[in-house]
C-alpha cells in the first residue's frame, strides 16, 4: 500500500503519485484501476501510464461497488488517521507512513496468519520475473517512534507551538 497527501486533486499530482507508486513496491506495476475523475482521464496521466507500460482500466460509470475495496480502505484511513489533529503536513505524512507500516506488518485473517509484507516476499520468491528493478526500499527510520511523538502531541489539548 502507498499513501500520500496532495494539496489538490489534479493530473500533475496523479502523475506524481503514479511515479511514486512505481518505486514504492517491490513488484512491477503492470496495471491499475482508477475511477473516472478528471485527474485520471487527463492526457498527462494517460501518457504517464503509457510511458511506464502500465495498463489503465477505469471503473464502471455510476458503479461505486467497483471501487468498494478502495472506499472501504479510505474509510479506515479516515477513522484511524484523519481523526488525529496534526500541526503540519509533514506530521500527516508521518502518520500515513506509520499507518502503512502497521497495516503491512499486522496479519489480517484473510492471509491466514501472515502479514501483507510476508505475503509479498513469499510471492516474489516464486515470481522472480515480477520483481521491480526501480524499487526503492524505505529507510529504516523508526517510523512508529515518530508516530508516537505526534500522537502524544495530539493528545495535549493546548498544543503550543513546537
């Protein structure tokens, strides 16, 4: 999973996010499913998909259930992350990275006791040709310690300037 915060929903930011996704995963991105928002139907986004050899598919019009997994996940982010009052854009980015880390390292029932990170690693061992040569492994920066600092600060009602 890859999450990012942008100030606007536009084609330039969609292309930037796509470029970030391309290096964020250890496997090659071969196709994506987007909604029909103007940022995803813009020529710049379509060109970026073409240049990166990514097949883009659109959800069916007026069919929100097609995007059900994304909407459910967005709801989870909204309840677990966006409820926290933060003092900066950087703090929100840290909270999102912490959420991603926690999400990828806790085992959901559907994976039978293994984490998403373990599942990807074992899958890649069997599918070597699917490895992403552009993958940039995240730095080990103790993200959860940074998250704890932000959460402790958010609990303080007065929240003076840092």
